[in-house]
C-alpha cells in the first residue's frame, strides 16, 4: 500500500541551522522528546499540536509560517 | 513504554486465566479419554447407571446420552480455552501499553461468538433435558441456564466496537507531535 505523502513541508532544519541550535537543545527547551522532534523534522508527523507549535515558535523566535510550508502541485 | 505486568491486577488475572485454561484442558482431555471406556465397557456403564438411577429404568440410549454429555464437555472446554487464550492475549497487549489495536477488536468479537456458541449449546441441552432424563433414568438431571451468556456476548460485541474506535484514535495520536 502506498504511503500518503503530505504536501506540508517542515522547515525546522533550516530554522535550527540559521539559529545555530541543535535539535537536542531545542528538545530540552520546548520539553518535547528528541524522538518526537525528529519525527517533526523529517516530515513524518501526521499532526502538530498548537502547544508544540507555540513552544517551537517561542524558542526559535519565529512565526508558524516560518516553520511550515505547502508544496503546490507541479 | 510501560513494562509488561508491573500491574499486580494484570499479572494476577493472567496467572488465574492460564491456570484455568490448564484445568479446562485437563478436563477436556479427561472427557475425551472417558469416551473410550464408556463404549468399551458399555454393559458395565449401563449396569452402574441402572444401580444409581433415581427413576429407573435406564433407557436403551444411555450410552448415547453419556457420550453426548462428554461431547458437550469437550466442546465447551474447547470454546472456553479459546476464550481464555484471547483474554490472555488482550491482557498481554495491555501490559505492553498498546491495547487499542485492531487485533484486540477482532479477539473481542471472536470471544462474543464463542460465548454465543456456548449459550447455543446450553439451549440445545435444555431442549434435550427430557431425553437425558429418560435415557439416564434420572429425575434430577437438569442443565443450569441463564441469559448471562447472552448479555456477556452483547457486552463483548460492544467492547469490540469500542476497541475499533480506540484503534482509530490511537492511530491519529500516534503521528501527532
């Protein structure tokens, strides 16, 4: 069975790189497990809680739109 | 993930169910083994029944009645053992921290059908009670019957639906961060 590929993209890697922060550091600051943040970073998450979004935006000083993107059909 | 069987209720219940399963297995095997001497020494069995009958004479189909009773015990034990196996498997998934899986919904549905089958056997035996009384020469032969089995089956079918819903919810939560 083909797995559904989401067209929502997560730009956490870019944000972390820009702020010279590691995923482990962010995980400690937002109090989310490294495993769950890794799932988010690699685009394998099916959903994101507002509380997670809020914590990430607070620690990275960004807007939700900076973290998430939408890949339009080619 | 929680470690299995830290919960004394789960561990105790599992042990009780496994021991019960072994007892039912021994009972079923004993009933199966008893069929051989019943037919091998039919004359002596009939003589014993005649000596102990409270409403003689013993019918010509006494051996058939005894065999039917033993067959009922074997079938009932087999159904009960399968029921207990499913319940132990469900308890194992609870201990492993993931009870809301489609396999458990399937197990509960199967358990419902097993209980219904047992109930159907009791109804059949209930209708055969006059024949058993006549064949065994026993006025006091009776089949204990209640509707508790039917209610239990309905409860299990509803629980199966609950677990189906729970499985869908668990799948939703699984990918949420």
